[in-house]
């Protein structure tokens, strides 16, 4: 169990580092520089956060295993725990939005509220819910205007604080809407039910994730090329990109499969790494960093981007400068995590969060 938790912490550190790189790039409007660096950092968009959410789902299953006996009192206690966590994250996220409009914490809160309703389902039922959430989103696209309230030039969401805007943002067309992003959490809950210490299970997951990732990326790449000239189905190139891309906007089923597969690959590989290099100092430091993911997430906005804003370096920067800044912050976060955990059991915000939900 210790190695499993260590592996999850390692994956969580990689997820938070990926989110830092993506958010620094977006906030700094880093669209110039090396094409290779622009392409490689674009691969992280929507994937680091998907990994983060899937790990949260695993954490839900590990946290609530005592409630799987089926006793009504234990089930109610587990549900209350998830609801508390969800409400606290929603409150923290809404307070954070004026500072960071792309906040994921309030979405996290709603994922946890959703988890409170389904956590005691059987594994097959969790997989069914995952598929259902994935397929529900394209159906909603047929009914509602996905682009409503969006200013794509500035990548900002308008009218968020109105009732209609907030409901749309949270459930349908925000940065990480509950439909379909809660699918990552529910799949993570299913994953947390497995005995990932078993080599056979890990190998199967690696094979399935690898094949799914390659198949989706290759098939949709070929489909975009076939449809991209506008001769087939009389579709414009931007319509082809919108409907057949594997990017997070919009979060169509092919994106969910691609991002979910890459997240699963990272998780299983991190479990192997944490086991094979259990005594490695760098691996230990990274695992400690993963334990402070909430503090680092908030800190990368307030301290990382805050310093850059004070320096006037948040507009029209190169991808090289963005990566240098994000790397400096990640190294500083690693050092802070290692130093902090020498004196305290949990990170600063992790301790506050635990007190609020206890």
C-alpha cells in the first residue's frame, strides 16, 4: 500500500508541474518561439489536469474503502465526508476565481458532490457512468450553444456571476465542466478499486491505455486530414478542427479517451518508478512535492504569476521564457515541499483544508 500511495504522489507531482507549465504559457501569452516547444507544451493542455482529476478519483476510493461494507451508517459517513470536501472546494474556488479565472478547484468541488452520489456503486456501474458522461456532452452540444459567454480572443468567460452563466460554466461549457469532466473522477474511482500492486493488472492497463491513445490520436488525425480540405461534407476547416480534434476545448469523447489514456499511462508508470527507485532521492522529493499539490496550485498563481505580473512579463512572451519561468517555479516548489515536510506533517493549505472538512 505504501508503494501505491508513493506512486500516486509521484504522479500528482507530475500533474501539478504539467499544470504549472500550461498555465504559465497561457497567462504569459507565449505563442512565439520554438515550434517544437510550442507543440510539446500544447500536448500538456487538458492532460495534466485530467491526470489530476483521475488521481482525485483514486483518492476517493482509497479514502472511503471503509464505507464499502454496505452498512448504512458508514455509507452516510462517507457521503457526508465527500459533500464536506466538495462544498469547501467550491467555496475556495469561487473565492479564487477573481484572481485566477481558469480555476479548477470549484469544479473539483462539484466533482466531489457527484462522487457522493455514486461512490458506492459497483465497478461496472462506475464504468457505465464514465461512458454515459462522455457521451452526454456531444448530445448537449446539439441543444445548447457551447460558445455562449466565451471571448475566444482573450480566452475569458463572460457573465460568470450570473445564474445562467454560472450554471453553463460549471455544467457544460466552462474550462473543466462537470459534464463530461466528472468522467475522469469516476474512472479514477473505478481504478482505485483495483489492486494495482498486481503485475498482471498493471500490464493490462498499460496495454489498453497505449492502444487506446495511439488508436484515437491516429484515427482522428487521419480524419481531420480527410475532412480538412472542405470538399467532404462541405465542412469548413474550423468546423473540422472543432468537431474532430482531441484537444480539451470542446471536451468531446475522443478527447476524454485520449487524455484519460495518457493519464492512466502516467499513473501506472509512476507506480513502477516508485517501486523500482524507492530509495532514490529525486523520486522521494517528487513524491513529497505531490503531497503539497493544493498549496502549489494556489501558490503558482499568487506567487509565480503574481511576481511575473509585477514585473510586467505576462503578455506576449516567448515559449522559451515561459518554460524557464515555469521550471524555476517547479524547482522552487520542490525545494519548498521537501523543506516544509521536514517540520510539518502536511502542506500549509492541506492542513487548513483538513481542518475545514474534519
